[in-house]
C-alpha cells in the first residue's frame, strides 16, 4: 500500500535530484548555451505559472479519501513527468549563480518527502524564468560572422615573421674620438683576424702583383675591389706628392683604369721589398674591407647588371658581358624563366632588375641577380673575378701582418684618423666614386636583391663568404637568418 501510494512520488524525487546534478554539472562548462533556449518571457511565465498551479493543487488536496488522493496524485505525476524532463533540459543551460530559490512552506498534515519533491520542481522552473529574462537583454546572432581572410590566417601554420623587412648588417655604430681609440680599434681587428687565421697554414701566400707599396709612407696596401679601391688609387697619387695638374694628366692617360693610374706611383715591386717595408716599426699595412653581401651586390650591379665599359657601351665592347654575363645567361636563363616567368625579363619589369638602371642601359641580354647567384654558388671561388672574390682569398690575409683594417661602412671617419697618423690629413679627402645606390640605404638595396633568393641560396652564399664574416667581424640578420650573430 505504501509502495503504491508513494512510489511515483519517490520516482519524481529521484528525477529531480538527477536533474539538479545535471544542471550543476553543465552550467559551469558552457554558460553560453543559454541563448539556444530563448523564447518570449511572457509565454514562459504563463506556462510555468500553470505548471506551478497544477503542482500546488496536488499539494493542497483536501485528503477526504486516501485512495482518491492517491489516484489523483498518480495521475498528476504521470502528466507532469514529461514536463519535468523538458524543464530539466532547459534548466541545464542556466548559470548556477543566477538561481532564484522559492522558499518551501510546509502545511499541517503534508508529507515532507512529497513536499520537497514538489519544491525542487518549482526551483527548477524558477531557474528557467531567470535565465530567459537575462537572455532578453543579450542579443546574439544565430549565425557567426564569416571572415575568410581571418580563417585563412588562423589556419596558416607558418611562423609569424617579426623580423625587419630589410637585412641588418651593422649591429652598432663605431665611434672614434682620438688616436688612442683608433689604435685600439685597429688592434682589436688585427687580433680578430689572427684568431680566425689560427690553423690556416694552407691558405695562399702573398702575391706581389696585388700589392701597392709607397715606401716614402711605409705603406703597403692590398686593394679589396668594391671597397673604396678606386678612391684609394687616387689617394696614392696624392700621398705620392703629385700635383693636381699631374693627377689630371695621369687620369687622362689611363681613362677608366684606376689600377693603372695607381701603378704610376706604386709600381709592382718584389716580394722581398714588400716584406722589407712591412718590417719597419712605422709600417702601415692597409686593408679596407666591406660587408661581404653588400660588396657582392655592389659588384653585380656595377659590372654585370648593366652595360659596363666605354662611354658608348655596347655588348661587343663590354668586357664583363663577354667574359661572364653571356655565359651566365646561357647557363641559367631557362631555369630563371621557369622560376620567375617570361614577364620577369620584360621591359616593364626592368628586364629583371630589382631597381632601375640609370648609369648606362640594360636589356634581357644581361644576367639577372638570381642567375648571377647561381653562377657564384656553382663556381669555385678560386676562379672568381677580383671584384667578387672573398677578401680572405685575395689578399692573403693570414700570411701578411695587416695592422690597419678599415671598414668601408665607416670609411670617412676611419681614414681621417689614418691620414692623421701619416701626417697627411691635407692629402686624403672623403670621396665616393662609382656610386650606384640612387640615394637608397644599403640595407634597402640588399633587401630588394636578397628577397629574390631562396633560403638554400642564402645559406650557400654564406658558406662561400663565411671567412670574410668571421675574420672581419661582419654580421647578417635577415628573416630567420642570423649569420655570425651571438645568441
């Protein structure tokens, strides 16, 4: 009898207990799901009030007959079981912190167990009412806004590049205040060279044909071409005491040939004489170096990217084209077209030049920068032209005791103190001949050219010029590359 009377009440209580557990478990994990249960508040309140009223009618029955009450309660439980399950589902999306509790009111003669079950159902209904009131103040689009570009970037697994767009080749500027700081800098550079020459006994020795010696100044200089070499050929004329009219005549006698102009005052001498000068206490053994990649780009732009030769330059009288350019194009043009396309070598694209050619002229007969780099990578450095041969190979840097190593990047300041040391400040003046930068910073120019190279090309170039980086303290930071840069 007891089981029949209270069986369904117990079942209802268990359903409500499970519902409450379900609510507390899900509310904490996904509060946003409330929006999916939005309906008009008025309709929900009305429906809820009817359910509560219906439950209350059961709760306040006059109890005239236990069997009649039992029958009525059983019927109501059957009808309400479906509503209870719907209520549980709706309440599961509600934030537990927003629950509104309805205080229980016990009446005389009511069964506590039955009353608690009914009150639990009321509490669940009140939760739904509160959640729907909150939802009316929050408007959420039923469909998310689609942004294809954002989706593409979010799905892109490549590394975000935060590096500067152009290479960094000078980590910090050099400041020289007096002769003491100048000599200290020269000593540091000589020590760095000596450090990286250790164990390099197999490197080539000095070739006297490369050296320019002025015995009156105890000066021996090995020119690194594309590193102020033309300027210093003229400096030799001034240091040798030539007057302006004499210098003009020498230049006129050897037009466009600065090497021959310098040989007028510093002719080729014997290796023994060079060593005799180098052994003097006041010997000045000069080497002017330049960032390897900056020098390489400069050499290409000057000698191969445009017609280089007499004033009326043609392919037939262009020595660099006939010696290098023509064969480079023959060997690598097909690969270049496959990589960049036919339009890359069109007139509208400067025939493949990253920057306009202003000094002379260019056509698709001349090699592109990428083609030149392929030639460099696949050719032995020992056979390079002196304008792009590594300085470490050309000037026998590990076989000759250079004690004055100037950097092209700071040449005006450094050669000023070097001239003072020789008591020749009035003879050496800053010059910049063969300038071909159109007023752009060297980093901007490097960026335009190196942007055309693959990672493997850049790594291969560094391998070729690595000794120049290490021996002369140069660095290169570009994209993810950190050549000779301390971590």
